[in-house]
């Protein structure tokens, strides 16, 4: 996106305005988000960077329709999704959002291919599971169960599972958090490839600032709000990163 | 409080749903045990107290007529404490507003003072007085059936004379707890009643002045009734004795003891089932709990807790869960025991009720269930104790699944992923799955076993009343009568057909085995009272030889071709060795039949009869009843419809209570098993299910994965349960096989279906409870943490 020039600003895919989130735990109110505004544009890769407890996961959960903000609203294209309506949220997650988690969250009783099929069976614009797995470099491991795959492989299955339904947005929560750097880079390459080849709008949460170098934009998070923005004029390729 | 104990209490609170589900099952087991044992004890103690207080006799003998001076001689027999000679006669009664003939059993009591034996419990009014020979005291159930009170009148045909009798009192007697009319199978208080009358008045009415026809003996504590009976029989031989019987063979007591015996069977088989299930549930919950608690176990050990302390911690947990169940079971059992005892006491009309459950009963209940629960969780606790701390603290390796060719097959490829998850989950832990199915099956089987009683009773009624007894009524005669009586009866208004029957009490002996009962003589091709085999085939009556019921043949250990030594106890008291020519299976009693001609030859009598079976025109019943009531030779009239109704009523009352108990327990079982297995599956797989929700699955779709697995296991459990229910039914019918009754093993498809539906209802309820939790799954929390 960075090289598409200022003349052609892409459409806004997902927008959050004035988002706050307060958790009431016992007698203490925890302000996880204190008024966050942000927009994700068509096809861009945004990294949300911040220490743990800074509220970035809360933001991702709200953007992904897993949680509702205490105030403010989230708009996906023209649709408001912050409504407290379970079935709208489910619909949104099912049709438009792909999730990748720190601990992969694969279904242990299903093979790689079946884990992907799990999603393609319920989505309406999905690709072939084998194709999705090939995209993340796992064409040879289709019929392996999670217990037979390495951590990096499991995370790539999770990415394949997230992108197989051709989501509009891919949300990744610490996707390399449980992996060594070498494996982590393999996973980031997969994310990068999906973003570039399929044009999927992607948000990656991490506390690893190095990963910010592969983004179009980096949002620095602290104390429940966006402390500053950083527009990368040049995106580094995932394989160029090291930590 | 020590930190570990605090953790224990908090853990239990967190698991309260599951603790309750296990507790309910344990409580059911303890409750059935406490209920059965306490009501068993209460009935035994009450009966004993009742018998002792009213001086219920130990030996009874009937004679035709014996002089009263013989009483002195009898009382000198060694071992005899007291003797009471009485007059017992049958009379036909007429009660205003009740058309059918009623049979009255008249029993003498002294006009002055109390009887030495078989004393009455006066419920209202007074006993008879010396100068009023028409006063009677009625047995309470009979009085209540006809709403008779002191001051009321009734008519009786006594020894050919119509008498008008005045009721002066209502009483109960230990001798007539069960009052059975001649030839009846169940008490029928409307058509048969006991009445006590002054000794002198009764002697005058039946020409028995200075004589008696029945004698009761009270024995010293250490004397054996059998030896005294031998001597007594010898003494009474010449007075037309029918042979003395011990208390254990006295009809009322025999029924009572049979009931108590059945209760005993119930108190062993059923609690065993419940406690076995409780043990299994304990194992299931504990092993999974320990699996989810493994990091805490590692931590405890890392802090320096010993294996023994860890084991003790989890043992306490089992004991606490069990404790809740035991206390619930105690309360429930004591209450049910009381209710059950009251139902029986009411049925038997005990004038007193001793319900003091022995603390031992509660201790047994607690000990048995504690042992079962501890045995069930032994493996899990041991596993917790021996888990190496380092291994315990690291997360468990991802579960291993294996591929199977099945999923590549055409059918396999057709399966969607959620269904694959279900199937793989079941195949990965086949034992756990099987145990869940067995738990469900046990619930179904308990229900089948309870419900099969209804089918069995229907079968008994069908065979005993509809196939065998085609007569409308049976007329019992005073002593043996000649053919002439048969002809007279045939001429009565409304009689369509009449068949003679003979019946005499007799001892049947084979080797050292003997049975005191009777022999019935029937015509060679009876149309009204056929002898049916339990298989539904008519048994033909050969001209010679004995036809024995299989239960009697078993008791005497004889087969077709063997001979039985018969000692008839009435008439000329003939003795003869008679071959067994045929056997047949029957549900009630232990009858023996002979051809009526052979019977007459055995008795050395011309064509005689003691009873007549009648087929009647229902439009002429009023005239027929009137004629029968005026016939002095008639001692009893038994109506088949009334007998069936009475049988049904008595059985229905007992069965409804019994079946409701077990329906409740079966539901508790089904609920406990399904709730525990799905609830644990939910806590183990919450993360997986939350992931699916995040991926866009609706809560209905993830419910399918969790509850679909349960449904599949239930589906396996249901037919298995029917199968086990048939086995259990077989076990129970065998255990309840008494000399009085054989319960046939009949289980209709509808019974299986009802049991299945009840269990489905209970399991659906627990599934609904778990489903509610699925709707409130915390998606964010499960995603963040590593399992």
C-alpha cells in the first residue's frame, strides 16, 4: 500500500470511533481502553505495538466482534457491529473476519485439512482447504493431526484456517508469541503473503517492535490509548526481520 | 483453616453442579438402602410386637368335632404353654345395600374375660356379652368396607337358620392381618369378613356344645412346633383333624412374611446398582478433575507436600462429595422408610407401628456408599499422588488422534467436521464413552425393571383369571356334598353351566421332603376351570395320577414318573402312593390336581364335591344371589370379576408407590451421568468450543459437538439399558419367587419404550442445563490462556 501513492487512498474497511472499555472486577474499575480512534484501510497491514496490559488485545477483541465496547462504535464498511446482538456478531465473524491466536487453537481431533474445512464448510466465499494450506507452505502436511505438527506448522494451519474463507480482515493476536524467531518468521511470511496476494486487510498485535517493520502503519499502544502513529515509508519483507 | 482445606472447599463450591449430581446418585443408593432396611426392620418389629402383645398362637389345628376335655390333654403336651379351643364356622351373610352373597368367617371368643390366645384389639364398641347370643364383633376392614358400625344389624344364614346379628364392636386380630376368603387369591373385604361371636352362642348355633372344632396352641420359647404338631396330630386323629399347622404356614402370617421377604430382596439388589453407578461417577469426575488440576498438583509438590498429603487431599474431596450424598440419602431414606412402613402398616392394618430405625442401618448406608465412592476414585487419587511435579506443572501434551481409513471412505468424506470431532472424541476414549453409555443403560434398566411389574401382573391376570377361570363364580359347599347338590345348583335361576370340584387338605411327601397343602379333583375336560400351563397350553387331566405344579414338584424334588406319598387329612384320611403323571407351571400357589373320579376312589367316597364352578346369566344375578344366600349347603361364593378387581386394586396400590420411587431414582441416575459427563467435557474442551465460536460458529452449532457426543452415547445406552433391564427383571423375578407367587418375566415393548422416554427426558434436562452454560461461554478468557 505504501507504494500506491497518496493519490489513491484506499477505502476504509474497519473503523473504530471513541472506543472505551471498562471492566468491573470486584470493587475496582479497570479502564482497558480510554477512547481509541482508528481505521483500517483496504489491503493495508497494520501492527499494533505495545506492552502487555496496554489494551491492544481488548481493542482486537472489539474489532473482531468478540467483545463490545463500553462506549464508541465499530463500523465495518457501512455496518455497525458494536451492537449487543449475538447473532449479528457471529455472522460478522463467520463471513468477514479471520482470527489467528497466540496458542493456535487448533481442534486436536481434526487433521490440518479438516481444521481448515471446519471454516470453509460454514463460509460462503471459501477456497479449497488444500489451496489455503499450500498458500502457507503446508501442502505436504494435509492429513496430519495437530499433535503431529510443530508449533510453527500449527500456527500456519491456523493462518490457513483464518484465510480460507477469504475474510475481509485478518486479525492476529501475538501470532509469533509462542514461537522461536526462526519459526516466527516463517509464520510472518505466511501472513505477509496472504496480505499481499489476497489483499486482505491485516492487523497484527505484538509486543515485538521488530515486527512493526513489516507493516504499512504501526500504532503504538499505551495505557488504553494510541500513543502515536508511525507510517512506514518502506515495508520490510518478513524474511528480512530478525530478533 | 489450613490453606489446603480452603482450596478444597472452594474447589467443591466451584464444582457444585457436579458435586450435586454425584451426591444425588449416592443419595439414591443410600436412600433405597435405608428405606428398605428401616421399613424391613420396622415391619418385623411391629409384627413381632403385635403378635406378642395379642398372644398370636404358634400352632393351629382344625377338627370336625372334639370334646373340650381334650384341651387338658393337649395342654400337658411338653412345650405347650397355653391352649385355646374355639369354634370356627362359615356363614352366608346378607348386608343391606349389597346384593352379592358375603361370606362370614365366624370365630368364637369367650363371653367373659379375654381369650388366652389370639386376643383382639378392640377399635370401637365392646366385646360380646353373655346374655345376648346375637352379638358380634366385626373385623375392622370388613366393617369399613360396608360402613358398618356398632349398633348396625346384618343377617346370617347359620347352620340352615336365618339369624339377625347385632354389631357391638369393631376389632383387629393378628390372626387376620390378611383375610382371605375360601379360594380367593387376594383379600376382598367386601365379600369376605371375619366376625367374632360368643363361644356359647356359636356352640348352640352349630350344635357344638361341650365341643370345639379348632384349637390354637401357644408354645414355650424353646420348643419346636414341628415336634408338637406330630403329637397333636396323633391326639386329634380320631376327631377328624385336617392336620395341625405351625404359625409359619398360617395363611395370614404366610402372606405377611412373604411381603417382608420381598422387601429383603429389594434392600439388597437395588442399592447395589445405585452405589455401583455412584462409584463409576466418582471415578469419572475425580479422574477428570485431577487431570484439570494437574498444574496445582505440581505446585503443591514443588512446595514440598508429600505424595501422601496430595492423596489425602483428593481423598477428602471424594469423601466430602460422598458426605453430601450420604446426608441427603439419610434424610430421604428415613422419610421414605417412614412413608413405606406406613403404607405397609396401613395395608396390614397394624394397630401399632414401631418405626425406630436402627442407627446401624444409617451406618451401613454410609459405609457402603463411602467404600463404593472411594473404590471408584482410587485410581484417580493414586494417579494424582504419583504425578512427578515437573511433569504435572507442564501442560499436558496435545491429545494424540490417529487417522482411520473410515474418514476417507465415501461415507466418511460425507461427514462434516463437527461430526468428525464427535466421532474422534468417542473413539479416543472408548472406555470412558462406554462407561457413560453404561450409566445411561443402568438408568433405563432400573426403569424397565420397575415397569415390568405391571406387565407381569397383567400376564398373571390374563392367565390366572381369563384363560384358566372361565367361570363367573365359584360356590363353596359346607363339607363334602353328593351329586345331588350339583343337580340342585344346576336348577337355580340363571345358572348356564355348573362343574363340580373336589378339594381336600393333604400332606404330600417324597422321601424326606414334604408339603402340607391340598389336592383338587377336577373333571377330565373342564370347560370352566381349565388348568393352563404358563405357556398357555391346556393341561389334559388323565384318569389316574397326580398333576403337580412345577414349584411343588421342585419342592418335593419329583419328576413325571416319580411317586408321591399322599396323606389326606380329611374324611377317612386315606394314604396312598400316587404317581406324578404331568407337571404344569403356574404363577400362584402350589396346587396339585387329580381326576375327580380318581379322587373319589382315593377318598373311598361316592361321587362327592366341595365346590361348584358356575357360568351364569348376568341378567338373573339378583335371583341367583337370593337363592344362593338361602341354601344352607353353600358356605362361600367367590365372584371372578370381584376377585380380579380386588387383585388389581391391591397390586396397583403397591405398584404405584414402588414404580414412582424407581422412576425418580432412574431419573436421578440418568441426570447424574449425563450432567457429569457433559459438564466435565465442557470444562475440558471449553477452549476448543470457544475457538469455534470465534471462528463464526453459532452456539447451537457448538452445542451440537458437545451434546451430539452425549446424544450418541445415550443412543448406545438406551438399547443396552433395555437389554440390561431384561436381565435385571430376570434377576428380580427370580429373587421374588416365593411359594405364594411366581412373577413371570414379561416385558412389553411399551415398557421398554416408556423406560427409554423417561431416561431421555432426564438426560434432555441435564443437556439443557449444560446448553445454558454453552450460551454463556467466555470467548476471550479461554483464548488467552494456554490450557
